[in-house]
């Protein structure tokens, strides 16, 4: 047994006071006269012996009271078996999980607040010579150093939730590196305060070194329940002004009990445009559809809001609707037929640039959404390379062949088995097309109803590609008239037509089907790479710049990201690594200091807003699947340097850690003994009557 404050042992010398009082009775005797003292002489011997015993017991109780009280203040402890390991190093590395899943509550207290309380208690357990490193999910550079307890205590008050989630292996490597850079001691102390989400990596594959001491403190919510937006998509990806559209929302639930009649609201530019309710079973999902329409063009800040508590970080899902955005079309042709120009002339968001095959401006292709090749006999090598690069970045190409096409050049350009059809005999009748297939996704939203007897175009095919590709329209003999092919790493698309637009080979350009087909292709080309929203785990965001922005921009322009009123950090400006390429602004997504919300991208030179962009938190944080205490014990079974604490009273973690790793305190038992001896003394004086 040892003492934390041995100087209080000198107080045991105070037992001399009751001893002196016992041997030197300073009370002056009183003289009492009796007529007959014979009886008193007989009682004197008995009374003296009883008084002496009582006085000795009272003296003993007083001495033991003083001794026990002095021992209580000296705080005696019985050293634990682990105390030697605890005292070998004064370096303590503490990881506090401040991810959003720590918003869950245990007994009406946030898990993050609990972990900060435990850390504060921990600082008082170690000796004053100990130094601490406090690591959070932000991985801030100044947390690579060790500080005394008072400075760490100041940092605890500044910790807030982080949008970053860290892998267990990265956390361990970070702490181990910090220790190795600051000390050569062994048996250092590594603490993890976390809910141990399984989405943060596999603990089974984590190999801990045997020289340091590890303390895992799993924090568990009283009840697990959370609903969040898993994904959204539009019925019609191209949003037009005053046109009804539908937003589909998939809502997930994770928890032990389902939810009933939770409200889902849809906001555009801060105004609620639609709402619904969801009822979801435990660990299930539900998809709802909300109808809406937008009255003007432009990029719209949007938000889906759920009604959920206590986990609120994922109650809002932010995204951007681009209403009637510009669609750039490069039309490369060898004739002057007006069909392509006319079909796109009625909508202002179609920006068509026409080039002769002999005067192609190749710099315009990368900034285009759609390239239309019409009546080109031969695709030369330069154009082939340009088209392949365009497709590799997600572009869309439409080919209307020439009547005497060099199909070898077509095949080389697109990597497709394109070949010529046998020349048509004079006066060959055009072959009719089958009505569009209502089940084909291409025609979704194009027709309210397709009649099997509807009028269809007629054509004479000049090229063929067999049965490869996805058919959009086909002849009555089942040969393809129009098919689509995926091409390139970014899902570029190639639309092949079997006949030229020349009226000698087809009446398609004058048929009512021509407009919806060409519109559908053009609208889809804009949405190939358009994103409604990003999350903070992604690396880059791509923003298509409008022509008016491109004309006033240079490669040296700097763009900043500024939050809107949807976040709590109005006034913040973030500039990340960025570049302009092929008519697109590519920016690195910030990893820290950002809240989910709608943001605006501003050109710094003239403070011109050029685009809206939305960021959301990682969906993995919304799934509260965690390692249980039993799983942790199984994973680290047999590792004597790993301790797992569970079901801890939020006020007693420090004491529990001290008892397991520092010593078993006896001060409270000494205090109980002092009170007991005081009670004995009072009882002897009160109830032991003597003559």
C-alpha cells in the first residue's frame, strides 16, 4: 500500500491530544460532605474499574478516529498489477471520434459530449508530468504534437462535429507516427473514444503493435434510429421552364424500430413546392415521387428536408436543378440542308454552331455537348482522333451517313462494325419503320400514348451494323434504323442512323418523329456528366461553364466557393485547387471546414457568380452499424495490451480507469472507519452510565 499525499500522515501525531487529556484531568474536584461514607467506600472500587474501562475505550476510539481521518486525507492506494506499465511512459495519445454519427444520444447526452467528458476525466488520472496528443477526424497539423493537460483541456471546448470519416487503420497509423516522432519510450498509451462504425474499416484486419497500451471505449446510444435521403433522380433529367416534372426520392431507415408518417419536404430557392410522408419499417427503405414545375430558367438551389431526431446532420439533402441550361451543338456537314439548324431553332438553350467538313474548328468540339455528323463521306484521321477524345470525356455523337460513305473510316472512328449496304436499285421503294417501342427507355416521357397504327417515317438504308447496340428505331424487316452505343470511359454515346437526311433516301427529317428524337438526343447529351449534388468523400467536382462565362474567362482565372444562406458559415470563402479544361471548371472538393449545403461558385476577378453547386455528407455516416462490445472482445482476445471499457457511468470513467490501471483507492474506506470510530465514541459517552 502506498499514499498519494503522504504528508497528511503527520496528522496521526494529533492522537497525543486525547492521550494528554486522558492522563491529565484538568477538571478541579468538588468537595461534597456526607454524614456517612461507609457506603461510598464499598462502591468506590467497582466505580473506579468501570470508569477506567470506559475512559480507555473512549481514548481508543478517539485515537482511531484521528488515525483513520489522517489516512483518508493521505489517500492510501493498493497498486494495480498494471501500474508499472502505466508509469513507464508519460505519452498519451487520445482519439476522439467527432463524426456526425456521434450525434446519437445515451441517456439524453450526445455521444460526442460523453467522449469529451471521459477525456477530461482521463487528463486528471495521469501524473502532472504526462503529455497528451488529441486527435480528431479533422487530422489538423497542430494535433501532431504533445501538450500538457491544461492545453488539451482548452482544446476539448473547441471540438465540434466534422464532415470527415476516418478509417481505423489511418487513425492508428496517425497516432503511432505521432508517438514515434515525439518519444522513443515504449508502453505509451493510446485511447479511442468512438462508436466504432463498421463503415470506418475492418478491425479484424488491423494489427496492433505489442509495445503500446491500447484502451478502447465504445460509446453506445440508448436507441438506434435514423432516416436519411439515400438518392434522388428526375423523371426527366432535362428540366424545362413551366413543364411538369417528377423528383424521385429514396429514403432509408436504420434502427431497431420503424418510423411512421415522417414528413418529407421539397424546397426550391427556399420555397416549399411539394411534400409527402413516409412510413418505413426497421432497416428498410421507401421511394416517393414529388411533382414540381419551375417558372424560370437558371440554376436553382434545392433541398429535401426530413423530420428526424436526435440525429439531425442528415435531415437535409441539398442539390442543384439546372433549368433549361445551354446545350452546345457542333454540326459538321458537307451540304447545306437546313434540317438540323431548323429543328433546334425554337429553343433558346440550344446553341448550334455549323462547320463545313473542310473547315472544322477542332477547339469547339471539347466544349460541345453534342456533335452531329451529316453526309460526311470520309472521316479523316484528325477528325477521328478528335471524336474519340470527345467520346472519352462523355460527349455524344450523332451520325447521318453519306450516300457513298467510306464505312471503313466510320468503323475506325467509333470502333463499331459499320459496313455499306448493297447499292439500291433505281426506283427502289422506301421501307417503312416500325412504331416506337413504348417500353424503350429512350421514349420515356416523349409520347403519352403510342398507337401501333401511327404514321412512321420511310427510308432506304445505306449502312448497317448488324444487331449490335441498343435499337431505338428499326425497319419493318427488323434492320436497325437508329441505334445507340456506349463509348469511352465517361460513358460517351454514339447514335447511328442507317440513312442520310437527303429526301432521296429518307423522309425522316420531314416527319413529326424527327423533332422529339433529335430533342431527346440533345437533352440527354447535356445530362451525361451533370451532377445534382456531390459529397465530401469525392475528390473533384465538374462544372460546365456557359458560353458567356467562357468568353470572359482565362486559364489564370481564380474561382472561389461561397456558402449561401442554407449554411451556418455565411462569409466563408474557399479557394481550392482548380483548372479549366474543355469548357469545364474542375475543382477539388474541400474536405474540412465545410458544412452540407448549397454553395455558389464566383469568379474572383469580377465577383461574378458562374454556377451553383451542392455538397452533402457521406451517407456511410448515416448507417449506425457498429462493432458491439462482444465483437471487440472477440477481435482483440488474447491481446493483454488492449483493454475494452463498456457500460461506463459518465461520471466514473476516470475512477474505473484508475482502479484498473493505476491503483485501488482506500480513502473512502478510511473515511467510513473514521465515522464509525466517532460514532463509537459518542455512543460510549452517551449510553455508558457510570457512578
